C-alpha cells in the first residue's frame, strides 16, 4: 500500500468509494475472462481483496484490480501446491 494511502475510520466506504471498488471488481472479472470469472470462489476472493484494500484507503481502480488478480493467482497456486504436497505425503510408501 502506498505511503499516501490512509486507513479508513469506522470501516465504511462512501458512495463514490463503493463505485471505485465495484469498478475494480468488474475490471478484474473482465481481465480474467468468463470461464474463470464465473466461479464463486474466484469472485469471492476478488471481492475480499478489493473490499479490504479499499477500506484501508486504496482507491485506484487499476491498483485494486491488479492487486486482486495477483492475490487470486498467488492464493490459488499456493492452495494447489499445498494440496499436491499433502497428496504426496499421504500417498503409498
């Protein structure tokens, strides 16, 4: 997060800030394409990232979009690695 970004007090966004967060969410969905963006887990992951960062004061659509996509890619790849590792450790010996 940038130094100039300030934390929101009270945990709420103003209407114009909600519009920015919604635009970032829609932009992230568009960047992912319809096949991937339709999954509930993907949409939830994007929404959680964008809402958390908007509440922390990050209100740039492109920054929110790019960060949410990076978060999604890292989160899902880490989950896949974790599952693969668990399968290897519990497999036949």
